[in-house]
DNA sequence: TATGAATGAGTATTCATTCAT
DNA sequence: CATGAATGAATACTCATTCAT
């Protein structure tokens, strides 16, 4: 049993590192050797922890779905005004900007992968969004629940636009758009 | 006399069909054989028109960048009220929903591909966004130009969220979010 | 009938040009497109005159075998002294140095090609050497017929050594070796 | 612990076996699969040791150039008379006849390959001939150093003529020509 | 457990050959 | 006759996966 824990802990550690690798290259373009190298292990070791390349993707997606953004709400301070709570959420989001962008890229890969395999909609992905949505609803307490989706849409859009690289003035632009969102929702 | 083919026209035709193929599979995961099959030609013919898989991606991106959304403004009717113009833009966008989603997926692939190759930011991609932005600014005539970016962010976010597949009630949800955007921007 | 003559004449013309191409690249490494380009025709035309790549090689070899060095004896002036006749032969050989080197390279290709195909020794190649030998015997009138083979061996060796590129002083070196051969055989 | 293999030693072993394969087929005509099969390994393994087909050729040539004929002089017994030393050299040469013929064929392939690639004269090939020449000069102690080149020319010519297959009486013919060379040089 | 050498099916690409024009 | 676009089998090369150590 103790062995299992170590093995499992190490596996999760490797898994987490895989996110950045997949996001940077794309699932289809990265090779097992590149993954192993990125993790600092041999291919043999990689296969010791994961039965296949496919399974790395699947475990990674599943893992992310289960993690969710729970860690946020464990630490998020409450706030009186809607605008403040919105700002808190978005600031957290921006602070973990890289992570969410990588996650986004992984969703895309997983989507293409699922379609290719003819896998029916993976339940955990659905649950992930439902949970995310529910948690945001609970925290933000917006008058209109559709606004929560709007925030999610906005965040995804922001992540994407930043991929297309606006270069230099990016940070300012992000702040500007963020403030715009807050202002619009707050006044609504 | 040689078989009469307008080499360049045919190449562009093939290129256009490639968009859907790349979007469905991902650049890294699709094979040249699959592409050829999807286009209804042999691999030899595919290579007759494109020197490499890489070049298909690059030409496709460049092509899309040059096309832009000009075709929209060729047919877009003017409208008095800001809200109406917004609605017209978004309706056009939704009508070509699949296309824009595929384009989005291609941008992602191209982004990863460029990073892998260490290519510096391709000028045409930048010009593409600038042009898109400028055209929208001119058409929408929003009081605040930042709102145009906000619309673009929204659209990208919408495309992504729909990838993650909300399934059944998708159309309704899209309408709801769209109306929300219009309402927010109109009242601002 | 007249058509045939033209067709056949053109074919031989093309065939002759092929020698340099095969020699430069090697039969296995040159492509039909490169051959066509080298000849200034399209691949279609090339196939109009030759049924296959293999057949070009075979026809070329056969052609060369039939030509032989007859053209030499048509113009070779007789000479009193053995050394002079030897010099005349070798001067002719050196004057057509490139041609003989290309022929040598073709023999090599044909040898490998025949081995690969399991073809038994081609009769015409044997006849070629017999004829060459006989003609040299008749012209040179050396006391010892083995000396004729010795001359042939020398010539082949010379062509090869020049392939390995002695660079600058090549011409001098060739003259030196040639004079050496003549001196040795003359004094024998 | 990894499978224990002396990577470099094994690579050289494979390299040596490649000589016969290249010589039999020609560089341009042999395929990597045939090479792998000839070596008794998989294509994957072949690529584990050599990055490309081209590099096999280049490494092989370089390897041969560095080996040289040093092994001969390590065992060659001295002899009083020039004719005897000459006979010893030629006997050694004939004993390794197959090897030298294969080497010759490789030089031809490499020559064509270099020309194709526009590579400038490889230094090691030049050094190879210089070394060979110098060693022969030292051992043979012929009065005239040009005679050493003459011997080399003769040997190359002999190897070639034997390619063109004189068939049955080959061995006798080789002996005859060899004796002739010795007689000519000895009496000079 | 960890390693990396070995495998061979699979991938991008080439090339001899065909054929519509 | 001549062309070069089209074909698909074959080629060089890669990569997920296995396995001896």
C-alpha cells in the first residue's frame, strides 16, 4: 500500500508537468520521447507510469476536471459589492492566466481527440463545466445567472485573443477589457 | 498539349477544403493520406500542389488572413441603431459559425506550430486582426472602440464554449448570450 | 517507314545525351524527371521514346557496345614504330577522355544493375571487349598480345584515378604515366 | 540499467558490413530496408545508429580512408629484390581482391554523390591516396616514384576489368597481367 | 524501478509510370 | 507527337511501444 502511494504521487506529478508540454506542442505533434525528455525521465519510465500516449491525455483531462477551480473558493475572500467579487474572480483568473490558457489548449486537443475516436461526450467534462458554473454562481451572486456564462465566455475569449499575440501592449489591453466587463455587468 | 488545369485556382480550392480537415483532426494528428482522401485526390496529386504538409498549414493561414471578413461588408446592410448593427454582425457571425470555429482551431494549430518552429510572429496574422478590427470599428460605429475588441473576445469565447459542447440546448444558449451582449453594449 | 527513321534517329540522339546524365548521377540516383529535364523534354516525351528507365540503361549499354571504337580505326594513321602506334592510340583515348570515363561509369552501373536482376552475362558486353581487343591487336601489332590487355588495364586505371581527383597537376601526371607505359612496353 | 551495448563499436561493425551491400547494389539503388535486412536489424535500429542513408555512405568512406592499408605493412615481410617486394604487394592485393573491388565501387558512388551535392573535394579522400602512395613508396623502394603510381593505376584497372567479367579464365588472366607488370617494372 | 536499445507499423515524401488533352 | 497532371506503390525516416538488462 505505501508503495502505491509513492507511485501514484509521482504519477500525478508527472501528469501535471505534462499539461505545459501538451499545450506548447499539441497532443498530435508531441512525441513520447519529447514528453519523456520534458519530464526528465526515460521513455521506459514514462511507460512505467502511463500505458500509452493516449492515456496521458485522458488522465490529464480527467485530472483537471476533478481538480476544478475548487482551490480558488477555498481562499477567495467574500466581498460586499458585485463588482468587487467580479474583480476578485477575474484577478484570480489572470493570476493563473498561463494555467488556464494551457487548460484551454488541452480542451481543444481533447475535443479533437474525442471526435477522432468517436467517443461520446465524456461525462466528466460536462460535470466540470457544471461544477465551475455552479461555483461561480454561488460566489458571484449575480442577479442574472446568464451573466455567469457571459463571464466564462469572456474569459475563454480573452485567453484565445492573447494566444494570437497582441504583443507589447497586451497587459494593458487585458486590463482594459477586464474593466469593461466589470463595468458592463455591474451597471446592468 | 497538357491536361488543362488552372493550377493556382485548383490549389486554392484544395486549400479551402483543407480547413475543415485540419479543424476536425488537428494539424499534428491528421496524415497526408487522410488529407488526400478527404480531398478526393491521391497523395501524389496533393504533393503536386503543395510541397509539404507544413506548407499546407502555412498557405491556409495566409490565405485566410488575406481573405479576411471582407465578404461580410460587401453585403452588410447599414442600420440606424447601434444595437441593430451589432445584431447584424453577430447574425452574420453565427450564420458562418462553423467556418469561424474551424478558423479558430486553425489559429491554435498555427500558434503551436509557430512556437515549435521558433518562427517570429507572422506579420500577416497581425495585419489580419488589425484589419478585422478596423472594419468592425468602421461598420459598428460604437462610441467606445474598446467595445469592438470586447465583441471579438465574446465571439471567440462563444466559439470555444460551443466546442466544449453544451449539447442539446446549445442554440438557445447562444441566442441568450448574444442578446445579453447586445443589451449590455447597447445600454452602455 | 520514313517516320520510323526520324523517330529512331531522335531516340538515338536522346540516348547519347543520356550517357553524360547517367555518368554524372548514377543510374540509381537519377530520376526520370531529371533525365527528361536534362534532355530538354517532358517526361511524357521521354516515355514516348523509351518504355522504362531500365530500358534506357540497357539500350545505352547496347548502343555503346555496338559503336565500339570503330570510329578510331577509321581515322587512325598507321605508323612504323610500335611506340608511335601506342602513342597514337593513347592520344586518341585521352582526346576522348570524358567519353571513356562516362562509359566506364556506365559499365559499373550496368554491372550492378545486372547483378541485381540476376541477368546472366550480357553477350554484347563480352563481344564488345573481344572486338575492342581484336582491333587493338590488329592495329598495335605488339609482339605479345597480353600487352594489349595491359594497355586496356592501364587505360581503365587511369580513368579511375582521375575520378578520385588528383586536382591541379592532373594533366601532367597523366602524361607522365602515359609516357611511362609507352617506355615500358616499347623497351620490352 | 539499460541494455549494455557499446554503441560506437556496434556502429562500426554495421558500417563494415555496409561496404559489401553498397558495392553490390550501388548507393542509389539500395534501399534502407535492404540495408537493414542485409545487416540483420530493423530499419529502426539502423536509424538508431545512423541518422540517414547519406550519413552511412559518408561515414563508410571516411572510415575506409582512415583505415587505409596500414594492416598490410604491419605484416608485410621485407624482401631483397624489387621484383619480390612487388610480388608481395600484389599478392596481398589479390588476396584482398574482393575488398578492394568493393572499395573501388564505393569511391565511384561517393564521387557521384559528392558531385551531386556540390561538396568540394573531401580532404580525407586526398589524404587517403597520399598516405597509400607514401606507404607504397616506402615499402617498394622503386628507383622511380612514378612507378608506384603506375602500380596503383594497374591495380585499379585490374579491378575494373574483372568487374566486366572475363568469366572462366579470369584467374589465369590476372596472373598473366600481374607477371607482366612485375617483369616490366623489374627490367626497367 | 529505470534505462535506452530494438522493433516494425506508420508517416511524409518521392518517383516511375500512365493518360487525358 | 508532346505535355505535364495524376496515380499509388515504394522510399526514407519517425515514433509509439516493448523488453533485456
